[in-house]
C-alpha cells in the first residue's frame, strides 16, 4: 500500500481532469466527490485529502509516500522531500497585482500569503516594499487600503477582474509537482514506480 497526499480544492479538480483525460477511471471515480471524507482507497493506493500547504508536511514525515502539490507551496517553504516530476496540470502563476492606477514603481506595500517568495522577489528587484502577511482573500487589502498591492496566485484572472484589480507582473510560473518521501522512495520503490507509471508522468 502506498499513500498519496492530495491538495483539496482547485488542484484536486485539475488532477481529476488529468485522470479522466489519461483514461484512469478507477482513480478518477474515487476522487470525484470526496465530500467530507479525509481519505479513500483504490486497490493498493490510499489517497488522503489535505490542505495544500500541509501536503509536503505529510510527505516529509513519511505519513504519505507521495504528494501532489503546487510549486508555490514547496517554493514558499523548504521541505526535506524528493521533488519528482513536474505534472502537466495546476498551471497558474504568482503575480504582483493591484488597482489599475498604480505604477509598479509606486508600490510601497503588498499583502500576500507567500511572504517568503514575495520578499525574495522584492529584494532581488531592489524594491523597498513592506510585505504584509494575510491568510486569504488578499484582494481585500488594496481595495480597503491596507496595502498598495498584492502578491497572489492568478489562474484564470477571474478573481482579479471581479474585484477591479489588474496584474502588474508575473513573478513565478507554477504547476503541480509530484513529491516523494525520501525513505519511501527506496523502501517502496516498486509500488511507487507502478503508480507513477500508471500516471504516465515519468
Ligand atoms: C486563489 C488566489 C485567487 C484565485 C485566483 O485562491 O488566491 O484568489 O485563486 O484564481 P483565478 O485567477 O482563476 O480567479 P483559491 O481559490 O485557490 O483559494 P484561497 O484564497 O483559499 O487560496
């Protein structure tokens, strides 16, 4: 048995689509509507549903052998895991965004859930920007005057548009990544390899 940690939400939906397109109905059916279930099993594979930021924690600690997570999560914080294949879904970007009437050079503060990535970027660009940590709904910050800008995930651009915000600059392209626990990679090599081969991503 191997355990695969999945991020709930958007990435899970993208993974379901990937399974459907890849003709893997046995997995797709099990993941279609997990509801309030925290895990499900299909043959020798147990899927656990976690919050995105927690997926690498389960993998690092060996609770999960594999994990599917956005590149943003494993770039924001470092984890002692093996980074395996880049997966062909979960594509989005981390961008600096804000109200339309502000020039990039005028940004003095930015709200984000990705404090490390934002600070790293502003430092590299030699921009003197105060980074404010928010846990979600960061679009509120420039609308209410908490900060000039935000650093946030943009996928379709719908959320920005709905709030009258625009994208100034992409700072990191993102896609899903397959990660593995370092020990499991050797102790459960055959089972993990079978699953990865089924996915067709290596
Ligand atoms: C992310 C991000 C934006 C939205 C962008 O939030 O924080 O709010 O997606 O996507 P779009 O460009 O397709 O509109 P998510 O829905 O993942 O939830 P979160 O706020 O809990 O992170």
